[in-house]
């Protein structure tokens, strides 16, 4: 006799036996009753809607196996064929139907009798989201440096995170099932009882506790104990979050000692300190006034300050006197200190810090601390100037990026037309000149992008002859018309190993300084030579004897540098230029670049005869990377499907055109979201995703990461003018190939074919 009701009994339509059918039809999940061979016998409304089935048409005529894919069919068949089987689950089964998209479902199989089973289709995404949420929560708690412990309703520990184990020295097995009293110092038992009473009544406790590690060491924690209740409000235990504040308490003690110490030595400081009563009469002055000019911060003393005389009597300027009176009155009224800045007619900047003189609960008067901040103000202005230069570099990078896209369109379309013109014709030659001009413009944008980037140095082998050529191209765009530039490269390649950006930055700084030294015009000369440094340089810089260096010299015919200033020119923020005309950072940067490359810098100068800076850099025997020659041969051909993603229509159309010429099937998208939609709707897979990086909404790397997860067989090519190191690492994690913009269409098509051929 069957343990479960027979299906024919359940399907009886008498009112007394229709209760199961009501549950079946009212279920929130899609449910199907099928026979052991998979033939569908009953379909509830949710299943009919989910798979677009008609119960009258499909009941008895449809196999449940047609609704699922892959190995899940065989597993479901085995479950249905089992004798005396109990309920079972199939997780993450891919389901589908006619005109119904694929969906990930969990299948629950319940035997109804020996011949029939009930299959319930549940959305797997809900389970996966819940599991992911729980996993993230556990991961977060395990990763936090705070100490967590959780108890049950009997206040026994059921969970502690790794930070708790590290802090206390107890392992998990030693604490499970115990209450937390063993963690607390004996004097904390009253607090333990207090927070247990509070959380047991549904209230939170916050305070500080003294804990004891496994080795007996005492430490202080800041602790929050919160009750845990179920959905009905029943107490299930509590969670305690503790943060070790031992170091903080030690710092507080040290700060108090430091404060007392500072109060003790105020009078030994160089700054002038004046204490005033509430009528602004002088009660005390330290000896700091002796080190300041007679006129400072708007005050004027003819001799030693007189105790008992109002300090404002020493302010000759009526406006300044009124300003200080208002400041004094406000500090007395509010008890809040103020900083008052004064710019004297002699160019000095003074800071008067006005603080309340606290005496118990009230204010006894004022303490005025006066300091000369002229040098600080100068450094601040120089820093602001340096920040403005940084902003200019960022703006230049943005402009260079936009020009890169335009140059890509120019070069690409010129390359397409070159393929269709006769070699040697006037049109062909003209197009080659257009392509060459665009390539040179691309070099300039590349230099701007590299010059403005912020990243770790990447030392590569450079030919200094090429470096001074590129630097001169950039410099000529900024130099005045009355300054001429002459290049004197070495007769052979001068290879050095250093960061290309730093090399250009150093030489450009020297060129700008040279122009500033020639206000009436002159000649700027860049010279490369290979030599062994003189004996005095070998000794001065501790060089190995016989070392051969490359020397890059930047010479001007300007005013020269005074001998007494030469020792200071490499000091940060030192400048002889007018206010606002220089930061004092150029030469220190050049010196640092030389040192990081293993070299050094020397200077020769004479007043009225000009200045020459010599950059000495170690010569290397490695070869620099050669520049590829233009290629106008027919494009490589192949077969495959490529999805091009670019938000710029000119570049998107260009890529589609030349890739179609190679025989490929090309799909296009103007954004990452549109690309994902195309991939979802595409009947056939895409072999290569050819994407730009800089796009609004979703950039190219984010798009590749999403595609890798959902379509793991897709290959990637990322086109970009510049990527920082962190982004490059993400690109490599997607196994993507980089294509530098603006790219040559031959190089791009060759790369696509190579990527298609790769396993």
C-alpha cells in the first residue's frame, strides 16, 4: 500500500477532495505534475504563465524534459524513476520554453505516488542573492579589525571572528559554549551584569571595558552590546562589537602630559606672547618681542612693553586698532580663539593668534601669540603655483585625449583611402603626407598624455637623440619667437635607461628656465655627447673609474646666474624670479630625475654670458625600441564575428569599415550597456570584443569584466591612448590585448587576426 495518496484519488473532482488542487493552483511557484517518464499531467497557472503553456493542449502531450537543458534532464529522470524516493532538489537548472528566454531555476521534486511526481520551479536568483548577501556579511565581519562575538539565548558564545581570536589569544574551540565573563577583568563584573540585563530587555549597551588576554595581559576596549531577536521579537542572544582602545588611552595620557609640558615652555619660544586682562591691559610679555622688529603685526614698541598699559595704545593705525578691538571682544564673548593676519607695508606677513585665557569656569583675559609668517606665505604661494601647473597638465591631458580620437579618425580614413588609390599617384602621395602629419600630431598628443600622467617610473631604454628632438618639438610651441632652438645630436645612438616621461619633463624644465633667462631673446642649444667624466666629477660624485656617460647639455645665451646664488638653485622652492613667475621646483625636479636614473647634474654659468646645464646619465648597451615604418599593404583577411564598442561615431564607423574589409562580420554598439544587450540578443557568439576604454557610463574595462563573467569564451582588444598602472592590471586580468590609439588600421587588423587565431 502506498504511503502517499494515489494521484487518481487526488484528482478526484468531488468537493471533499479538491483541497490539493486549490493548493496546487494557488501556489506562488510554477508547479507541474508529471508521470515517471516525464509526461506532463497537470500544469498550475504559474507554470502555464512562466513557460507559456496551455494546460488543455499540453497536459498529457508535453515532456517536462523539454523545459530544461543539459545534464539536469538525466538527473530529473533518475529522481522520477526512483522507488520510494523522498523529496529532492536540483539547484541552478537552466530552463527554457518556446519563445521563453533561458532562466536559472531550482527544481524541487516531491513524489506523489509510485507513478507521479510534483516538480516545483523556484527562481534560483533569490537563493543566490541571499547566499551572496550572507557570504558578504560573513566576509565583512571576518575582515574587520574590530572584535565580534555572538551568543545564544543562554548567553553562551556561538561565534567569534578572526580579529577576536587574534586579540584575545583564544582559539575558536576554547570559547564556544562559554559565556564571555572569562574575557573580562575581575573589576568589570558589575558592567557585565549591567549589559546582560539591558540586552535581555531588548536595549543596547555602550561603554568601555577592561579585558584580559589568554596570557593574562590587560587591554582596554570600547564595546557595543546589542540584542538579537527573531521576527517575533523573542530574545535570541546578543552580539558584542569591541575595539581595542589601549593605544588610544595611552595617547590620551601622553597628550595630557604634552599639553602640560607646552604650557611650561611657552615663554621659551621665539614668538612674542602677550597676555591681556579683560580690559586689554598688558599683564605679561615674554622675551620673544626682543627677536622681532619694533613694528610687528601692527604693533609698535619704542622699548620694553609696559605692564598695565593697554596693548591697543601700541597700535598707531586707527583702522588696525579697531580691527584688533573687535577681534579681542569677540574672543572674550565667545571663548573661541581667532587667527588674525596682517600684511605690513614692508612686505612681511604676520599671524596673531588670539586665544582666551581660561581661568577655571571663566575667561580671565587673552593670550596673543605673534609669529612672522613671511617665509611660510612665500612657500604657500609657490605651492599654489605648483598646483596650478598640475591642473594645467591635467587639462592638457584631456585636450590630448580628444585630439587622439580625432587623429584616429583622420589616420584611419586616410589609410582606408590609401588602400584604394594607385601607388605613386599624386592623390596617393598626398594621402601619405596627411597620414604622416597625423602620425606626428599623434606623437605630440602622446607626449602630452605621458607628460601629464601620474604613475610609478617605468625605466626603458631611450635614445637621447630622439628625446631632445621630441622635447624641442614641445618647447618650440611654448618658446617666444625671439628664442631660436638648435639641436646637436650625437653621431651615434645615445642609449640611456630611464623613464621617458621624466626625461622629457627634465629637459622641458631646463628649456623653460633658459627662455626665462633670455628676456630679450637668444639661442637655446641642446647637445648630446658620449664621454668619460672629468677626474674632479669622478671624485665629487664617487663614480667608478672609467665609467662612460651620456651627457645632455642645455645651453642658453642669457643673463647667467650670480656666483652667490649657484649653491641655492637646487633647493626646493628657491627662485630668483618675480613673484608668481616661478615655483622654485623645476631644478630640484631635474636633479631628482637625474639621480633616479643613476646620474647627476652639473651647471656652468657666467653673468652676461649664459648658462649651461649638463645632465650626466649612465650609458647602456641595450638597443632602444625601433619605430615601425608606415604600412599601406592590403589588410589581413579572416573570418569571425567582432563586436565594436565606441561612443564616438567617427571611430565606431571607422572600425566597422576596415574590419568588414578584412572579411569579418562586424556588430557595433555605442555604449557598454548597448553592447551587453547585443550579446544577450545575438543568436551566434561573438569571437572578439573590440572596445574603446574611455566611454560614459561603463568604461571598456568594466565592460570586459562583465562579458568575461557571462561569456567566458570571448576574446578582447582594448583601444586606448593611455591607461594608468592600476587599470592595466585589470586589463591583464581579463586576458585582453592592448591597442594604442591612434592606431594604424593595418596594425589593428593584424592584431585582430592574431587574436582570432590564438587558442
